[in-house]
C-alpha cells in the first residue's frame, strides 16, 4: 500500500487545507491584479513610458521562474510546512520594500525579493495538497483552493482603482501586511507537518545554475527588445539564455536527480498539458498587462472604471467554479479542453474591438465570458497534468509544471509589451493608441488558438478517473 495513502486519514479535511493554501494564492493574486491597475500611474511617478513598466511585472515572474524549480527540493529538506510559512514572511518583506521605492530600478529589485517569497508560496502550497489529498478528491480540492484565489483577483481591480484614484499607489503593497500575518497564523495552526517518505535526493547545483542563467537571460533579453538600448545586448542575452537551456537539457539527461526532471515529459497527459497550457498562458500573461493600459490609455477610462471592468474576469472565474465539476463529469477532459480552448482564445480576441463608446454592461459581460472560459481551461490543465504522475514524483512534477507556468506567463508579458512597442513604432506613436492595443490582443489570441492541435492529441478517456466521466466507445 502506498505510504502516503496510508497516512491520509490523519490529515485534516481536504477542504480546510485547500482553503488555507488558497489564502496564500489570494495574497499573490490580489497583489498582481491591484498592481495592474496602477501601472500607468506608477509610470508617471517613475518618469517612464507605460510599456516600460512591464519590467516591474516580469521581474517578479522571473524570480518565480528561477526559484520554483528548487521549491520541491527545499520543501523536502526543510519541511513543507516550514518552507510554506517562511515564504509568506519573505513575500511580506518584499511588499514593504516595494512601497518604499521611488524609481523603476528600485521597484524591480524589490519585486525580485517579493517574487522569491512567491516562488515558494504557491508551488509548495500545491505540494501540500498533492501530498495530503486523495486523488479521488483532487478535482474538488483544486476547486476549493481556487475560491480564495478568485476572490483575490476579484478584490484586486476595484481596490486598485480606488487606491490609485483616492489614495497613493503605495497602499497597494501596505495591504499585504495584515493578510500575510493572518496567512502565517493559519498555516501554523492548521497545516499538518508532512513527513518526507524517503531520503532527499542530492541537490543539483549545476542544473539549478544553468536553469537560472537560461531563464534569466531569455526573459531579460526579450524585455530588452523594443527598449531604447542597443539591440545587440538583447540578442546577446537571448543567445546566452538559449545556450544555457541547451546545456541544461544535456546535463539533465546525464544527472540522476536533475533540478527539473525532463523525463516527466514521457508521461502523455503531463507533456500535453505542459505544451497546450504553455501556449494558452502566453495570452493569460499578456492580458493583465495589456488590458489596464488599453482601458486607461487607449480608451481614456479612469483607474477606478478600469478596475471595475477588470473585475468582470474574476466574476467569470468564480462562476466557472460552479460549472467545472459537472462539466468535466458530463463531457470529459478532452472535450472541455478542445471546445472551451477555442472559446477562451476568441473571448480574449474580443478585447481588440473594445471602444470607448461601448456600453459598460456589454464590455463587462464579454470579460465575464473571458473569465469563465479561461478558468475552466486552466482548472482542467492543472488537474489532468498529474493524472498519471506516480506519487513519489509529485514533488518533481509540481516544480517542473510550476516553473513552466511562470515562465510562460513571463513570456506573455514580454510578448504583449514587445508587440505593443512594435505596433507603436510602425504607427510612429509616442504613446500607444487603441489600434496598437488591438494588434497586440489579436496576435496573442492567435497563440492561444494554436493550442487546439495539442488538445486534440489527448486520449479520449484522459482524466476519466478524476472527473467520473464515463467514456463511451466511439466518443469523440
């Protein structure tokens, strides 16, 4: 009998654990969505252009991408509960430093520290769930986890708009302090101590260094394109990053316990979820950066009005929670990903056609649909990915999946900013116009649409044990 399963009854109810982990994600999600509405105001205070503020977003995501690969190894060595709690402390310290900055460079440094805490918070929290929740409860557990996360994204936009319009944007980071303290107490009170079943594997320092150099150079190289800097520096960064990634692939093939276990890609459901989810996350990464700028700069809305509209995406994500379990049970994972994936890409493309004279209710309704479809899609990805992963490899799979998730979100932000800058250059605009934003939204939506090919590659009965869907012969 699996030792993890044998200990399962000793753990608290999976709903309690899932909600507490969701509270940590609530902190991250609210921080991200609050910041998005403040980017134009922060750009004016820092005396930079609005597209240049993308580095404040990518610096945080870069820290996540670099440190997430070691989150599983650190949790194995120092204890999942201890690492989970410590990550909240680092996140709060980073938030305080962000509130004290007066330049873009200082903000980037503070966001890197904040990202170091976030790099452990979400993936280690997910690892708590994977190690304590029975597989038959995994879909329900993911749903309970996402409730606080969705509430965070819902609270962020209107709260950010209110803070920017009536207070100072620095309060965006001050509000993390009481939430972080509450989360710290909840983890100490309710999260169980999870004992590792085996001896931790030797840490892959060389692999970690190659991953860090590769991901860091690739992201900062992409960020450098379109800036008023020598393009040769950007090409150099991208070249070094690509070379480091290639070197890591060769290293991982020879190392017994690599930092990121690429052999997990041999598992069909995991590989297909990684590929299709990565394409979809490019759009998801670009949208929170592009949408507030479109609403405030392209359409001339106030920060408060912008926050109210962005709230619609979170409303849609919350509504999706009601539908998700029944939807998967009724038609199965493959059909959900194929058909819903197309609708998700098209719902993002609709943003390209927004006009200032459109009724508020129409734009709000369209963004609600956008939130529903994307929430359904990512819940399916996040569950089906682990369907066939052995229990003893859950930590490695979680680190790999979380790293790719944050990397693609970072690439999404960089891609959105780069496309916007190219569109501005072609139209000879100093500030982005509505048409420049339209071009950016359409291009990133096409990237998501390309994931349909990979959705169709899933087995027709993929995930049927997780969802309870009864696969019928000839069911397509």
